[in-house]
């Protein structure tokens, strides 16, 4: 049988606080916390907690059972910080 794309299987869910993203980050960032800062547009805290150090490997998003778009949001936040759009 051919693979059929089902958008319901790729929907982002609320964080379940499992910590897998933190455990697997190769540079020991806290993607779960950075994601929260990004969602709340708290770019100042994101910068202090290492958003600019993210290497955009995508491991955090890959291992997330809630299918959170962690790496994309952290990357977007890092871009906002670099452009000076911090709060």
C-alpha cells in the first residue's frame, strides 16, 4: 500500500513535558524552555538561554512525541534577536 498523507497525524500537540528534546540536544540547550520563550515572544530570555547557540540540527523536533515545531520556532526567534526585534 502507498503512503497516504494524513494531516491529522502531523498536527502539533501541546508539550507533554517529557524532556526528550532537552535530553537529545547535542549542544545541551533546553529546547522545551526556548520554545516557550518563542511562543510568548520573550526574545530577551531566549537570547539569555542560548537561542543564538542553536545549530538548527532539528533533533529536538525529531524526537518530540508531541510533534512540536521546536527547531523552527527557535530558529525564528534567533532571527528576530539578530534583527533586533527583542522585547
